[in-house]
């Protein structure tokens, strides 16, 4: 009887969790982003670039190639974004008051967290199903050969299932432990993701026969997929993504069977190990206890992030000057200044950055500007990720929307505050480049404009900072490594942005800004 009752309860929890996640507007946005990603992943070889190149030769777009390449790239993105997309449901329970109701029920911690975990897995699998569907459409239009569905399913399962389990398990663990529920947890997982990518050169021996523990903890699967491809093709000279190729070299055909029984067992073991974070989650789960997770209590915890904020508290004094300026400025200008002041007041690191980074930009050597810009842009992205959603988190959306201009003007002023903060942090670099490298300077300015619009749009649609933050950090990582691709050089720190990539940035920014404006206009109606 108890087993049947627990099964029915778990089924109800999972279905409700999946429905709540999938019915959100943010899920629709995520699906559209995944479909767009699929089209970007599969470039037309007639343009001179391909999804996969080996020894400068193009790899034929068969089911094996498209499945392998798209899943390897998706593992990098979803390994980071999946965590940010899933986490936050427990914090929502606290804000809505449902947490107290849940805590008063007889549902055990294990059943409750397992239901949340399964709901998160269903959510990410739905996004991956959308990716697979988009890839099949791409295959019909650009593929070479028939669609072999089994090859797609096997490859996606081998690479992506352990990644999904690990991302959701970490999200549940971080939401269950009060000190990791905020931005500190977001930052820690970003470093975990980076550590997973750093294992690229450590798993090959485990595939060829030696015992290697790293191959079992490659949850994201990027290292294993790259090592497997290297072993199959017998070369280190390959690339996946927007790869250039020599059209004079005959194209290469990738084998249909890329996954041996041993490798499938290894990935299965990785999937099981990815469940381990659930064990400490059950033990550490606060169960919405006021003495463990109340806002006032969590602020008293001396986590490294809070200690840093306390050390930097004097720099938050810059916000006082901004607040006074906001009082003096009329209308929209004063509201924009107030949003800037609020950002500095809540993040003392922003005050320090506004004082230090422009100073360094004025006096450092020209060769050091790209590195300084990368630091400035990364800090800016983290600081502005919650500007468009913080009213919702503080339950002040209706109050701030009641100001002059209403919801639509609030959206515009938050976009303006985001862009102005970016200009304050990077404007000196743009000014120095404008003299000798005007294209690079223009790329920086258009990058601030487009990403400000995207941050404002995603913040309003998803009502969480993590949607933009995950995509931004992933894009920044790709841009730092893909130093020769103009369209990825959004802010110009690689020096390869051109007029075409800048035009794309302007179009992206305008589309995001207009879409956000009309969405807010409809919400205000």
C-alpha cells in the first residue's frame, strides 16, 4: 500500500512539476532559441564552412555526422544552460508562500526532491527533443543521405543523458542548501562546467582500454565525444562547429557506428554517477525552515560572496551620489539613474568596477585592452543579468509599473540602465579604439547595445536572470576560444569583427528591443 501510495504521489509531483515548467513563457523562448541554435549549428557547406572538418576535409552531412556534431555542441551549451534553466523552483516556492505549505505536508524530503529532479529532467529532455526535431528538418534540407533515426537517438542518449542528469542533480543540490541558492551557487557551477571542459585531454586512455576515472566523471560528454572521434579518425586535426575546409580535398564519410558497447556502458555509468549530488541534497534540504532559509538568515551566513560584499561595502557609497543625481534629474533620466544606483547599492563590486576599470583602461598599454575588455564585459553581464527581473523577484512589479509611463517605460529605462552601465565600464576602451581601430570600437558599442536589449528581453520573458546569464557566459566562453569568427566577436576583443557582423548585432538588438517593447505594451493593456 505504501509503495503504491508513494508511486502515485511521485507521479503527481513529476507531472505537476513538468507542467509548471513547460507552460512558462520562458520555456517557449527556450524552445525557439534551441531551434535557432540548430540552424546555426548546421552551416551550408556552399558558404565555405561546415559543421565538422577533419584534416581540412569536409565531413559528409550524414545522420552520423549531424547527430555527432550537434550533440557534441549541445552538450557544451546545455551542460551550462541546463543548470540555470532548472534551478530556482524552490526559491519561487519561498516567494509565493508555497514553501510553508509544502513543509507542513507529510511528503518526505527524498520523494519531494526526486519529484523535482524528474520534473527538471523532463523539462530538459523536452528542449532536447525540440533540438532533435529541428535537426531532422535541417537534415532534410542540407543533409546527404537518408535520415537514420536510431543513429540520432543513440548518439543523443550517449552524449546528452549524463549531462542532463548531472545538471539537474546539481540544480537540486544547490537549491536545497541555503548558502548556494544565490549567485554564489551560479558562479560555483560555472567553474564546475569549466572543469568538465578542461578534461578534454584526460579521458582518451579510458576509452582505449586503461582504467581512467576521468572518463566516468565526464558528465557533459564533450571530452569523451572528442576523444572517441580522435580514436575513430586517427588524427588530432579536427574541428566541430563553424569549421572551414579545403574544397579541393575529397569529403570524409563518418562511420554510422561511433559508439562501442564498452563506451555505451561507460556513459551509462556516468549517468548513474550523475545522480550522486541528490544524496547530499536530501541531507541538506532546508525544507523551507525559517531559521535555515529565511532571507534575513541567509544574509547572515558568511559565504565567500557575502564576505567580499562586506569588504567592498564602502564602494557602495557611490550609489548615494547616483541617488542624489536621480532626484535632481527630471522624468525618465532620473528613473534610469535610480536603476543604476540600485544596481550599485545592491552590488558593491559594481562600485569598485566603475572606479577601477575605466582608470586601468585609460593608462594600460594598447595590447592589454582586449584582456581588460573581456574582464569588464564578463563583470557587466553578471551585474546586469537581474536588472529586468529584480522587480518581479521583489514582488514590486505592479508598484514600479504604476510610475509615470507604466510598464513600457519601465522596460525602456531598464534597458537604458543596462546599456549605460556597459558604456561606463567599457566606454574608455571604445574611445581609445575609435582613433586607430574604429571598426573595433563600433563593434564594442553595438555589442553593448544588442546584449543590453537581449538581457532586458530575456529578463522580462523568463522573469529570472539565469536565462540571460547562462547564454551570456556560454557565448563569452565561445568568443574567447573562437578568435577568428567575426560573428562571435560581439564586443570586438578578438579584433575580427567586420561590417557584416556589426550589422547583425544591430539587427539583433533592434529586434530584441522592439519585441520586448511590444510584449510589455501587451502586458500593460
